[in-house]
């Protein structure tokens, strides 16, 4: 079972990274927010579809047969999706590259030395694009941005993973079929909206400020859960905030990464950030589980009931949200003169 989850997670991340990197490269930068937002909306909206299938089509969610069926459905869906990606996903040449190629074919009769010079210039220009890894690892801003994303994404990850555990601890598990739909639906709507907004106002409103707003929303979400999780309406409100935060962070962060640290290396740079985020997220989940188990009245009990069961675990995640805000503000101050088109304000 552990191998299955590992492979399915690996396949999910691989498909996401390939689709993200390919589409960001293929489309003009003025549409980058919309492209990333739409991709994130599709990526975020799929859990709502599978949640409906799991709770309302397959049958009893607590039975082992239902679990086996949904896992088989996941396996088939991953295979079909990846086959479609292999068939249709490709990097298309830019208009400038096409015109250069046509020009080279038209001037094929020109002396070999001139043709060689033209080819060398094109090759050198391509080689000069992007940021070498050694330079990236010396860039303090990259670490600040990566940590901002890491701490903020940890909030969303832990909240979603522990959502049904939280509702069960507060005796609201009967609402699980409804509450699990809030995050993916809210996430999808916010992703599309913020992508359009960030493109339209990118010269006047920095995308990094939107990312910080996502960190603030995440922090408010955790604050509500830590203080008021004993009310179902508050859990619903916190879940809505979580969906908004995920939509803001996961739609804006890859775009900011491509603008600050070179779009040509987006796959590498964003992959490293996701890797660090997964490590911190794993640690936060382990911390939540440890506090949950420690709050049990009887160590032999399977479940824990009461707000104290989840309060300390969510408090740890709340600290992660606060850290993301602080780091984001620091980076915003350092980059206050940055222009999306790569020029600096004077």
C-alpha cells in the first residue's frame, strides 16, 4: 500500500510539473497568470469530482471495498491522463525562432561561414538564457521565497489532510461528504479569478503581494480552527479560507518564481521549492499526529474527541503561517523595485 501511494504521488507531481512547465513556456508572459491559474483550477477541481464519486457513487466510504475501488479508479485515471499528456504536450517554437529558421533556409546559399555565425549566435543566446544552479543557490531571495512558499503551503496541506480528522474530533463527521468539497471548489474559483486579476494589474499590483495575502488568509484559517473549532459554522468558514489560500498561493507562487528566477529554469526551481515544502509538510503532519495521540484519554483509543485533540497540532501550523507572512513581507521590501518585465524602477 505504501508503494502504491508513493508511486501515485510521484505520478501526480510529475504530471503537474510537466503540464505547468510546458504551458508556461508555450504562452506569452502577459498570459502567465491566467495559464497558471487555469492549470491550478483544473488540478484543484479534480478532488471534488473524486470526492463526489467516493461518497455518493461508490458507496460506503468506511468499507475496504470502496477504498479498493477508488484506488483502482485513481490508477486508471493517472494512466489515461499521462497517455494524453504524452500525445499532446509539447513545446512549440516561438514566432521569433520560426522566423529565424525560415530566414536561415532562405539564405541557404550564403557562405558557410556566415551560416555558422548565425547558428552560433542563436546557440549562444539560448545558452545565456536561464540561471545556473550555482548562481541560484547563492541567491538569498530564492531561499526567502522558497521558505515563504514552504511555510504557507504547509498550512494548506496539513489542513486538508486533517480536515476529516478535525470534524471527527468535534463530532461533525456526518458533514464530511459536504465539507470536503469546499476546498477544491473554492480553490478552483479563486485560481481562475486571481490569474486574470494578476495579469491585468501586474504593472500596478505586485504578484508577491497577492502571495502574501494568501499567507494571511491561511493564517486566519488556522486561527479560527485553533480558537473556534467546536462550532461547525466556524469549521466551514475556516475551510473556505483554506480553499482561498490554496488558490492564491498555488496560482501565484509559480508565476512569481518564473518572473524572479527565470522562466527557462522554472521546472528545476519550482521543483526544488515543492521538495522543501513536502519535507516541512511531512514534519508538520507528524507533529499534528503526535499531539493528537497525546490528547487521547486512553492511549488504546483509536480516535480522540474534543477541541484539545486538534488544537495544539493546528497551533504548530498557525506558527508556520505567521512565518510565511514575515518572510513574504521581507522579500516584498527587498524586491519593491522589481518590474515584471525584468526592468528596475529608477
